[in-house]
C-alpha cells in the first residue's frame, strides 16, 4: 500500500544515510553508593551484576507503565516502555507533545504526581533494582547519582533563594561537604558551563539572569554531585535559536568530557540528528521504534517514524518553498482500554491486523519497531 504521508511530498526524495550525515554535520552553535539496602535484581546478582557494570549499563528498564486515575477512566500515559542507556551514551526520546516523553523521565526520577501509579518488570540503576526502593533511598539517588534538567529554568529555580544557595544545598546534603567546598564546586561548574564572573553570580537571584544563563545554572546544578545519569527534558525549548544551539553544544561537550549517560527528551528531529547515539520514538505513551540514530534516519521502519522524518527539510534536497510532509489525523485518547496499534487510524498502511496484537521486530543490531508490517513491506510503503 502506498504511504499517504510520503505521497504528500513528491518533491522530497527518500531520507538516506547520507542525508543524516549531512544534517549531523551542521554545526550546533556553541561505582555507586546507596544509603540503605536496595533489592538485588534476580538477574543481576553476583557475577552477573559485575558484568552489567563492566558493560557500561547505567539504566535498564523493561515494561514501564504509568497510569493515572481520572473521572473518565484510567489514563495510560506510559505503556510498556522498555529502554536502556550506557555510560557515555546519549539516548534521545522523540515524539509529539503529549506522547509520554516527560512522564517517562519523571517516572525515572521518582517525581510522578501522587495520583500516578508506576509499574515495571525491570527497573535497574547501575545493576540495582530500584523498583521497590523507599522514598528515602530514591531521595539519596535523586540529585546525586541521577539528575534532571527541566524544560523551563525560571520555574525550576526558586525565586526566593540565590543561585549560590540553590547550587550548594544538595551538594552539602548528599556529600556532607562544607559550605566553602560547596561554593568552590559551584564556582568551578559555573565557569565550566560558560558563565563569566561565576563567584559574583552566586549572590544573584534567578530573575537577575537571562534565560540562557538560567539554563546554564540548571546544567551546573545537575552536575554538582557528578551524576551517573543526566536527563534533559527539552532543555532548549524556552530559549531563542542562538542560545538553543549554545546549550545543546554545551550538553554534548560535557557529556563527552564526563562520560555521563544522558537521556535527551525533545520533539526536534534536527536536534536528534546532531546529538543522539540512539533514538527512541514515542507515540501515544509507547515506544514504537528505537535504534541507532543512523538506523532510524536512514532506514525508519514504523510509519509514524517515517511521517516524522518526512517533515524535516533536508539541506540541498528539499526545494526552497516546497511542501514538507504532514501526518493526518489526531492522537487518540489514552483513557480506557487500548488494543492494537494506536497509530492505525492515522496510518496509510493500516490493515485489519493492526487492531490485534502488534509484533515487535528486531534486527541483529538492536533496531526494534512495533508494527504488523515486515521489514520488506515497511520499506516498500
């Protein structure tokens, strides 16, 4: 069946690995200690856990589900999500607004609203099962070994406290450091993220800084305790284009220098092409495709992924003023029982089998996607 999304943009040729490289070349401007015992994973104990650490695994999640009770029924905001990220690796989670990207990150950080219920078949951080960890155990990790950069720094920073107070508080709490050591660490990191007159900035309040400086402060704050995992939830969305580029370059450079495992949440495929090692595409609370950035951009298998990529202008290939791709329809409601492929009502390749159980395909190189279409059929549509 002909892909309706592709036929809407006949002026644009199929996206190839060369196109991914071309986009990628565009410059973008500028052992864990846990308080209290955690449950050992049955599959990661003894030699197996040591092997997991040696392999560089930082986070390994299988079957993550987040449900929220509403007056209209249960809202399934995250559905059977499985992902992993290694040291020094950048995993980009991409998808439309409301697809569950941020709720996935909040569930990892243990910051879900009280009405939300999280469950999973595996939830491991550095080989430790933290699915049943207590609040105090999660608090010992959060801000220490796992950190998060939020989308809007003005709301993430407390307007009643100085930058210095907010930078040093959790460093002193987690590492029992003196105030002098904490301030020295804060000044060092502010300088590392490109803030001039760092020592003087410690006495300023958030409203006295520009949006770009506030986001740099948030990045410095997330790095205070040398985290193993850094989650950045659309860290450049609220900034202008020039500052966006600087922040993305800064994150990429810091991640490379410090070897941190990073999860970057975004809806911008241009950002993904530049910074990602691996990509997870989310739709309606579910990861519908994931793999290396090169595989996702050069050989997308899920119709939704192909629809997203068709919306990207390709330098040298997209005709100036030409039409980009669109995805018809709207995202379905996530309230109540859900069966089959959630994208089927918007998919030109939909068939009767899409209403049933959806198989998960996987290549030897770890490229996975949920679709009834076989690889040859997916490429032909």
